[in-house]
C-alpha cells in the first residue's frame, strides 16, 4: 500500500501498548493527499479519493482491532466527514467505488442500517447493467458478503437479504430494496443467468490488453457472486464446485498464453484473477467452518496449493497459520514452510514461519506456567527458542531479509 513504513510501524508491541500511527507520519500523509487533490482533475482525482478513503478505512480497522472505542469514535467522525465531502463533488456522485467504500465504512462503524441505506441507494442509482457491469457486481458482492457474515446458520438463508441482493443483480432491472422475502421462481431464474454469464466469460477471448484487465476483474466478481449465491441456496459443495471450475479454467488460460508468447509476461492479469478467486474460495471455507461442522482438510489443501503459487500473499498465510494453531502437530506445517522458503525469494514465508513458532512458544509457556499445583505439560518445550533463532538467522541471510528493517526489529525484540 506504499505508506506503511512512514505512517505506522506494525507488529511491534511495547509492553501492553501496540505501536500505532506516528503523528509526524500521519501529518505527512494528510499533506500529500491535500496537495495532490488540488493538482489532480477528473479521473485521477476520483482515483485519489478512493485511495484516501481506503487509507481512512485502514485506520478504522486498526482501531477496531486494538479495541480503542474512544479513538474509533473520533476516527469514524473524521472518515465519514471526508467520505461525504467526496460524494458531494459533481464528478463523484455516480462513482460506485466511492459509494461502496462509504457503505463499508458505515458498516465497520457498526451503523448497519445506515450502511444498508447507502448500499440500496447506490444500487438503485447504478442503472441496469446487471452481470455485465463490473462495478455493480463488485458492489453487490461486498453487500451480500457483509450480510452473510451476520447469519448464524445457512438454514433458511434462501429468503435472506443476501440472496435478494444476488438475485436482483441478475434481473437487469432497477434495484428494489429487500422487503423480507425472495420468490423461489426468481432464485431459479437467477441461477440460470449466473450459469450462462459464467460460461460466456470463461469461453471469451479478449481482444485487447485493456479488455483483458476489465474481463478478469469482472470474472472475479461474477465467480464470487455466483458461488455465494450457490452457497446460500444449495450448499457449500455447490459453491466450491464453481471456484474449482473457474480456477481450472484460469490456470489453463494462463498456461496457453505462456506457450503462445513464450514467456511469462504474456499472462497479463490472469495470476491476479486466479489469486483473487482463491482468496474468495478460502475465505468462504473459513466462514463455513465457523458456523457449522465441516472437515479442515479441504481448507488446508486449498491453502497449501494457493501458497505454493502465491508465496507472498499475506491473507493466505494468515489463514494458514490460523488453522495450524488448532493442530498439536507442528511437523506438517514446518515441512511446508521449509519447502516454500526454498522455492521462493519472497520474505513472507519466513516472517509467517517465525510468527507461527512464536505463537506455539506462547501457548507452551502459558501451559507450563499454569498455576495448578502439579504441572502436566501437554506440549513439551522442544527447543522452540533455538528453532526461532535459527529461523531468524536463515531469514536475515536471505537476499531480501538482509534489507528488511521489520525482520531485524523482530529479531532484536525476540532476543531481548
């Protein structure tokens, strides 16, 4: 995102305090945004507004994670004021990306009803592009995802607000807000529309590079909407099937383009599309496991496959170490980390391998220090400290690791 190193220092905790945004860094970033907004016009100015709002949202998320209620309130007021000012500008009134971010901001701040009103307004004014409009698909997908997260179970989800949103998207008519029910006939029609639209996209050959960029963005949103729709109306297996079909097709298209051009640069945007589809797939599996009983293996397999392909994707690594914490056997994860660090130059696998071991160490110490008279240690401490030091040593010797301040700070912090 470009400004992390100036704006705030991540992951370092000093005592109980998490080190957040620095005042000077924050002032610097705000000044840059203000100066640029006076220079830019038209499309560039709208793009800058989107970046600015995304940055504000990242600060709101940080306050939520740190559970700072007072700071969240103040930050929320500032961010909302900024968002409203952007949407008042004549150029931005029909900018769906900005509307989407504003609605998301309201949702994060806990104003669910206000957020729904913003989403409904944006969808009503967005026209009737339906599944052909990338922005409309993207907006509906986020709205439906947020609504799904409120569900405790998928029973009766066929008549939920999320299904209404995803069904309306296929109708190519003006959007009508949710009235409490979804007609079964509309669900059947929507399923057919999604099926045809996905087949069209997967069999299409883009004319120009720009077409390909637009097509891949649209394909990711379409796959996301269709899979979520199937998840709510049929079940998890139906959703996974769509992700699998789309991924296979994207892998095939990517490899064909490589052969045609004789080099990797021919795959203009396919890796990003495939990465985005994989992320949607793993997130849905994680959500499903949270609300119902489901085996861990499909998620573990999907994550290991994806991480071999995208070793620097932080969201995938986070999910991976999250599920590994649940297993008492570390050997599988260690072997996997080892194989990935050997085959890539990216630094993320090292950082997450270290983090996973540190979590394990924390857990072990918690068990050993439990004040329960006679201690039965469930996980023996098998030189975890030495293992972590060895990981740091190997990581700082790698080409990227030598020049990574974060890694050195983590190493010093650990030794202290």
